[in-house]
């Protein structure tokens, strides 16, 4: 658990057949009860010491990312590189220092913009060809255009932020509109989002795959939906009413899928999965996405979700599919809510993030892995880390380090990276 080069602009085509990242979400969810418990009692350094450690960690992580993000292999079947490039672009926007440093960072952000605009050209062209689309949902394939909603959403988020903060990284408004259309075309009839469009074959037709397993993979995922909605919220002021219908349908989908206790299921078909601990990060993600769109904290969905997050803040690191993605959204939510919520998040999660940083600057996924269904991004399957091919290891390290850096930057910026409180009159409580 994501959407040019300077002169040559090579098409980002398949070099490595891959099958991981968000496809880890194929596992089922737990029905284990979620007990109310306090946050893990980890020793907490004094505030000034934690801030000093944070700054050292950010510096090391940024240096590692500078050296590795654009060197990642281009690979089909996973959105890892474009998603991570968009995260890297957000980091560059959020961590500009003095003038000379700012110029260098602006150049890096502009490089991310060029890469993502070229990626958009390629994906937009492929999405228009039915033969390029997978025959079923949830398929991880190097032959088809898969899992593109995630990087398209993050590319929109980054370009919308760059539009106002860094002139050199500013993209044509048409790029934002094209990304919005790409996502609108991928929206399911129920208002949610999955990995992207498919081209279903006629009943009984052979899809040419080497196996025939009826996976029953859902057409929409709560996690994909809240990522897209959050991106739409951050781009809303740039795109205006053109995206209102898409955003409101996504809001309605998340509100309707919420479980009575305030958690969010993996997808709408799993509404019987009550008290699933991995639903806490999903609740945080949905709550932040609704907030970014303009839904007030007093909306009944938000009230229920925030109660679950407050009661189980230590579970924000125990997400399914990608724990780091859930933790980042938990951090965005905490910062958007204010100092008290951020203090609770900070105490529960920053020490583990800082303690696990490697000497070369890579940050860890702080998932404890003691909850059924939780996915440790560093090792999605027990024993996988030692045998993970280099291309997967590099992509995982960059993805995890980028998300961890954004979380640490939230500790520095007093909420500037989170969506501001801006309820709108056109959002109807439901």
C-alpha cells in the first residue's frame, strides 16, 4: 500500500514483472474483537530531544531519497515508482529551507512534475485502449494497465500543492484536469474507487492467464477511495465545480460503508467485519479524506470515526495492505485536528519511527505485526524480506521512507501539510 524526463523521456514500460504493493490486500480481514486499550507505553524523550532527533532523521532520509527515488526501476504491475515520486514531490514542497537550499529543492520538485506528467501521458493513452485494461479486478499483471488510481491521485495532490507554492514545479492546469478525468472515468457505480478500470471478457471467455482462479476481488476499496477523495479535496480549489460530482459520490460511498461502531471495512462487501483492528487506520483515512473535501467534524461519520481513532491511536500503525499508508493518513488527521490529537499520535508513533531508522537514512515501517491482517510494508509476508528481489526491496524502501519523512515533516510544520478546516455549505451531512 500511487499518478517527463528532461530530453529523452523514455516510456515507462515493463522491465520487471511485478505483483506486489497494494495487491497484498488480497488477504481477508479479521473478525477478532477490538478491545479498548491505551496507547503503547514507549519511553518518550523530552520534547526538545525528540525534535532534534526528528530533524536529524529528516535530513538523512531526504538525502537517501535524493539518491534513490529516480533510480527506481520502471516496472508495470505496480504503481510503486510513480506513487513514490509524487510523495517525494510533496516532501520537496514541504521541506524547503534557506534560499540556496530552496532552489535545489524546487529543482527536485520540478523533476518530479516532469516525470509525473510523462507518466500521465503514457497512462492516459493506455487507458483509452480496452486491450490494455485487465479482464478482472485485483489482477497484478505486467501486461495490463493496473493499479493506476493510486499514483494518479497522489500526482494530483502533488501538482495541486505545487501550483501555489513552487513556480518551477507548477504544472499546466490541464494536467490537473486530465488527472481528474482519468480518476472520474475509474469511479465505480457505487461511488468508490478500486485499482482502476477493467475490460471484462464475455462470460466463459478465456482471459489467457496461466491460471483460472475466481478471486472475487472487489471493484472498490475503502483505502483507494479515501486516497482519491483526499487528493480531490486538496485539488478542489484549483479545479472548482468540475469535480464536485465525483467527490460527493466518493463521500457518500465512505459514509455508507462506515460500520456502526465507526470503523471502516476493507470494502463494502465486508460490512460484517465488525471490530476489525485494521479498520482503525481506514477510519482515520476516511475521516481525513472527508475533512479534506470539506465535511465538518460534527458530521456523524466524523464523530464516530474520531472516537475510534482516539480510543485506539496505537493501532494506526497496524493497517492492512500498507501499514505505512494508513499511518500517514493517521498523521494527517491528527495534525488537522490540532495539538491534542497530534500529541497523542506523536507519543504513540514517532519514537518507533525514529528508533528504527537505518544508518543510511532509510526509515522503517513501525507496524508491530501482532494484529491479524496487519501488513508490515518492510515484510508483507513473514520471511519475505530476506528473499525479496532487489527491485522490490528498493521500491519498498523508497516508498516507506518517503511516507515516514512526510510524517516527520508534519511534526515540524504545525499542520501546514494537512488540509485546513474549511467546511463548505455544499456538503450535506448524511
